[in-house]
C-alpha cells in the first residue's frame, strides 16, 4: 500500500501551533477550534468541512460529533474533549446567527463569502491548518492538515495506546492501515 512520506510534529511543537493562533478574532477562534478538532479527534479537512452545528450532541457526560465518511453514507461518532467543546462554543457564540441544526459548524470569514453561511471548502480547511503550521514556524511542504492527524496517531502510539484504539481514533476501516502507519513510524519514515 502506497503511503506518502510526511513529517510529524512532537507534542511540544503541536502546542506551539495551537498557542500561535490568535484567538481574539472570529477567524482565530474558528481556526483554533478547527485545528484542535484535527488534533484531538483525528478529523480530516473533509470531515470538518461537512460538519453541521446539529452534528454535535451529548453522549452521557461527554460531547460528541457525528461525522460523515468520505463516501457520505456512513456516520461515525467522535468524542469532543471539553477544552475543544469550549473553543467551539466560544466561536459559535461569537459568530451568532445559528438557528438551524443544519447550519455549517464552520464558515468562511472572508469578505467575498461573508453572509453566505455556507460550509467551508475542503481546501479552505486545509489552508487553515497549513497557515497555523506556518505561523508557528513550520513552513515545510511535507507538513499539512494530514500531518496533524498522523502526529496525533504517532503520539498515541508513543504513549502506549493499543493499535485498535488508534485505529478507532483514525477511523481506519482495516487495522492493516493503522499497522502500516505504526510500522512506518517505528522505522523512522515519519520524522518529527
């Protein structure tokens, strides 16, 4: 199975990416919520771009987000950590005008899209991640939105989490895919 070579970031580097996002503006609040979702829930730009406000729910004592698979048919539920839910809530409260559950979770703040309240494109979500990486001093062609998910997987494996748990986090259909990532990480192919 062909897998691209990607760089990954350490926990300290990932923290610097998050702290480098200016959370005083609506755009910064949105970008922080997006990047923290990518890191803590393993979400892809596609999953984030498709998310609606009504996809957030509460499962017992924790918040969850129902995400669509790449084919749009299957839905998975991912846990939203409390500090991430706090960031999303602050963004949504500041954004305002969210009356319907099918309202996009994240919208563009650019002048040409203002007032449209449409889902961000996959490319726009990818740019949010790339810009956060660049702002923190990580301007490398091998670092992308996907690098955030792979970095989170690598950190989970380094903490000793079971391969099956990392598979669930990454929402890989087959354990073989997660195993291939783990093997490439142990061989040093994914470098920090």
